C-alpha cells in the first residue's frame, strides 16, 4: 500500500465523508449537529451561506422533507446537487439579497426555517487578518439570517 498523502487522509471524518459520497469532511459536523438537535427534518426552506463545495447542502437535501428548498450561496460555483439550488453570489453585497428574494418567490418561500453558515475567508496564512475576516463573514451571515430567517427559525454557524 502506498504512502497516504496529506494530513486529512488520516482523519476519520475525511474517510467517512468519502465513503458516504460527501464533498467535504465538514458534512459530518452538520450530521452530528442535526443528530443532536434535529433541525433539518422540520425545515422546508434552508439557506446555506458560503456553501462551496456543497457538503452541507448534500446533508440538508438528504434530511429535509421532500420538496423543500435548499439554496446554497458562494463566491465560487458549486457543482450541481440534485434537489438543491446554488447561486454564485457574494453574501456581503446587496445584489445577493435580491437574488435570494427572487429564488424565494420562485419557490413560494416566505422565509427560511434554517440558515447555515460554515464559511471561511481565503486570506492566506496571516492569523490576525484571517481571524478578523472570519468574524466579518460571520457578522454578514448574521445580517442575512436576520433578514431571511423565519420567526423561531434556526441559525447555525461555526
């Protein structure tokens, strides 16, 4: 057997994600959270912010009721996921809100039952800058959640 390359190849969650066809090991974080708090099965509309590569969207599509809207947003394109909609959008820009509203109207959704955020900025190694950018991204996700989240809805961020 050849040498395994990369630290994640030895990681339990990396292997589990690959075995179950998930795009990222982060999928297992959402699986664990939902197993404990059961927020997906009652969600008929899910907004996933900073969604690429789409691992959380995959989990959401599997666990929400059939016919639910799962909408993912990211700066980069997200490869298609059956049962989900994705938009290449910057969550910090007003145009993003307009596009989200349009998709909501097209699907007859008035608000999202669940807003997910697992974003991380790509700033390249400067810890202080990365921490500041990460916090700003979380604040932007909270702003979107306050605009689009249904009363008594759930917001998950990390």
